[in-house]
C-alpha cells in the first residue's frame, strides 16, 4: 500500500494506534518524498491527541509517535529528534524526513527506510538506505515509485536508478553493488537479500 493511502485509511490508523505497533515497531524514515508534507499533515489531522503515547500523555514532542526532520527546522529541534531515535526508551516510531537527515547520522536501531520516489542516483539511494541496520541486524529498504518518477525527462535522473526500478529478473542487491564496483558478494540467506531473491529462494523457511 502507498504510504499516504496507509496513513489515510481506517486500517492504517488502527494499526498505528494499536498497542503492539506502539510498543514494538522500530523507527522508520521516509526519505525525500514528494508527498512528505502532505503525509505529515494527514497524520496530524487524523490522529489528533492520539499522536501521543500513552493516550493520556502530555502533548509534548518527547511523547509523540512521529516526527518530521527537514532543513528549515532549528538545530534544537533536529537534535531532539536524533536524541529520541537513539534512545531505547523512545516513543518515536516514524520519522518523515528529507535528505536533511543525511550522511554522518549513525543511529543503530533504525529497521526500515522507505523512499516515496527514488533519488537521482544509485549512490544516493545506497547512502540513504544505509541509515538502517547500522547495528548489523536485519533491516529493510522499500522504494515506491511511478512512471513519472523514473521518466528520462526528470531533471538529474540517472540511467542506473531507472534500470534498478525496472529490474525484475535478477538480484537487486547485486545490481546496486555492481554500480558501486563491488562484485564479490556473499549471499548466505537469499530470502533476506531482496524481493527477487526471496521469490527465487527454495529453502525450508520459504517453502513451508
């Protein structure tokens, strides 16, 4: 489901407000999506007082389930979000971010990076998805896009990122690394490599 549709539908709101989600889901970064501001506004409007956890919590940033991180914010606001992300006791579960949440950020507990639209190059995508899994635990990267996002008329778009988005018949991870001149890659568990390898995997875990 598209992220904006998820935040707008009844099922998405119920999941976001559920106890298992609030207590267990790790932080998510949505990186430089064109729907970024609309998604934040949608979340705020739909959740109201329930955007804070627990339900009777004081309406302060430290109790909010989601946050937004972008360049116009003050350094104090950005540092508060980074502190929350780094804390094992944080209530923060989702961060809507632009590339302002950039290189040099080393937060170990991020499990998912979701792009709403691809960046311009493979190198940018690799750097941005690399913000997840810094503690060496299994993490995922999800990329949503449409035909307009990868149109060759889009200013600055590279051939390699367009090819990556269209790739359906080989390993996505190998393609990414190959674009960075890395070719000697071990794959111990194909089903956790990429979406293509998961479909091809024939291990007992995938076939039972």
